[in-house]
């Protein structure tokens, strides 16, 4: 056998890649991470309050953030928006919640975005969902990047995060399978698990970065799977529980104010980081053992899926393989609770001008109304530009001539996320974006 050419090619490329400047574009993106600010009108929409109410609170409460003055308008950063939520929520006479943090007795939720196929918008949908929960509900979100390609990490990493550094710990380490030669998983204590989360520029959002060593996790689990005593399919779920039990919600928002009514920034800052309300997992596009763990750790699985016939065939393969795993596990591990929440397909990158895509959605919906989201991501040019810099539509600041298409895609993202919130947190007040989308797209003129 001769593989000389290939070997030569690999050696040349690895030499070339060491000197090619791959850093420049990446560094620019990370340095400008979340420089986006939001207008007063946008802030009142996020909080679901009247703009005049915000102005009144701003005048009355000395802790209200100044924002930045642009002409006659003030703009606010996501940090400041979170603080405004906390101020409103901690008002003794607040009539509703502004910070939708879970109560100490409520379990944390896990929502996993997974599908067999690459390029179906999993990472972008997961990033949008995490940021929407943060902007519109104030949730503290843990984002787990379960893909060795680290796509979602690129949407969150800033220049403080050592991404692509082989020493940076990943989900494989969190699960205790970072060492491909180990005989059994390492049971890290809660403090070690906690140190794997990295802060991001978003208030209350933490990231477990992706990295090449996620593949080591699969190799390690493959060898461990020969030992029937090691439940390799639930390592992630068990590690999440171990972490969650040690980092519970402690501080009711009423404690943000001192007896004299002034706002305690330290107390609030500590509470923002004491726990998570939800974990969002972005899966890799293949049914590996790490991916299996991500599916089985979830309360809800969202399957982003393009609507081409061939793509739907991969969905069929994907669910069939999962079904086989489930048959095996359910028979074997009787007290393991799998996916107690809602699970559904999210149609993505839909070409609305093309009847074939929408007909496909209709067909899927008619056969599986509970398993198919009625709201989808339309194909958008705006996001192609934003994604060049790994910016989500919530972070992207378009120049003038792209502003309209960006706004349109943000409305689309809001509708999708509102629909997912309705499925995952039926007890939350929905925002009406999904209902509006359904009215526009399903109630056809007769
Ligand atoms: N609605 C959309 N319209 C146009 N392009 C999109 C849309 N959603 C995702 N994309 C693009 O498709 C590519 C794959 O998206 P990504 O979220 O990384 O998919 P996955 O995680 O499933 O591989 C990215 O370049 C992304 O910008
Ligand atoms: Mg991806």
C-alpha cells in the first residue's frame, strides 16, 4: 500500500497552517464581542413593560444604570438590562416577575439541540435560544458545546477564553472521560466540575467550551463500554446532577435590597453567578456516545432540521438509531428517567418562496402535530453576514442597508424562541411572537 502522497500533503499542510495567520479575523471578532447596545424601546420590549414605566423607575431609583447617551436616546448593554430586571424584580411592590429565575425547589432544565446532519442550524438555533432566554427572561444559562468543531463556542468566546487551547477542559472532562486510556470514568467533585464552566460577555451565561478532546471522550467511552458495569450513557446526566446539587439557587431577589431600600450590587452580582436556570447543549452532527449522553441528559430535545427530502431521510435514520439505544437502556436501567419534557422538530433554513419546503412542513405537521414546531427559521441573507463574524442576530449590528433584513430575522428568531419557551416552560408567560408567526403563515387567505 502506498500513502506517500497523502502523508506528504498532511505534513505540508500542518507546516503551512502553523504560519498562516488564522488569528486575525478571530481576534477581531472576540475583541468586539457583545459591543451591541440596545435602545430604550428595545429594552422595554425585552422586559415587556411600557417605556414610560422604565423612565419613571430610572428617575426614582439611584441604582438605575445610566446607559450611554446617543443623541437624545440612551442605549443599554445586556449587563445593564439584567441589572434593570433585578431592580424591578426586587421592588417590594412589584406586581409581576421580571427576573424569571427558578425557585430553590425548582429543578434546572436541560434543553439539547441535536440532529444527525451537519449544517441544519443547530449551533445558531442553540445560540439564539440561550441569548433570547437571557434577554427576554433574564435566565442564567449554561451553554455546553458538545461538538469538537466548537461552533457555538465561537458565538460566545471573547478574548478571555482560551479556545482551541488543548488544555481547556470540555464536556469530556466534565463527564470524567477526558483521558482516552482510562479504565473507568473519573467522578469529579462539584467544585472541579464548576471550574469547567467559563464566564462569557453575557450576564449570567456560562460556556463549557468545545474542543478536539471531546473525541477523546468517545474513545474512552467506547473502551469503557466493554465493561457492562459502567453506565456510559448517563455520565453527563449524573455529572450535571452532581454539579447542580452543590450550586443551588440561594438568594431570593427580595434580598437584593437592604432594609433601607437601597440596592445591594454585591448581593445581586453573587446571585447572578450562584447557579444556572437552564443548560442548553449544542450537539455534534453524528450519533456518537457523547451525543447520546447529550440526548439522554435532556428534559427537552429540539431537532433543527432542513426540509429537503434527503435531509429528512437522515432524520429517519437518526431517530431509528436513538430508538434502538433507548430500547436497550430502558430494559437495562429501570430507574433512569429520560426526557420528561417536550421534544420536537424545528424546521430550519426554510425557503419560503419554494412550495416544496413549506409543503414538507405541512406534511410533517399533519402527521406529528405535537412533534413538529409550527414556527420555523426562514433562510435569511442577514444571518450569512452576521455569521461571517460568528455573531448571532441578537449580537449583530448591521450597517444601514442591511438593517431591515436583520430586523426581520430577529423577529423570526423571537418567534422560534417564543415557541420553544412555550413547549419547555408552559408556565411562563409567552410573548406572542410565535402566535403572530403562526397567524401570518398558517391562516391562509381563502
Ligand atoms: N436561517 C438561516 N438562513 C441562512 N443561513 C443559515 C440559517 N441558519 C443557519 N445558517 C447558516 O448555515 C450554516 C450552518 O449553521 P450551523 O448553525 O452552524 O449548523 P449546524 O450546527 O447544524 O452544523 C452557518 O453558516 C449558518 O450561518
Ligand atoms: Mg453545529
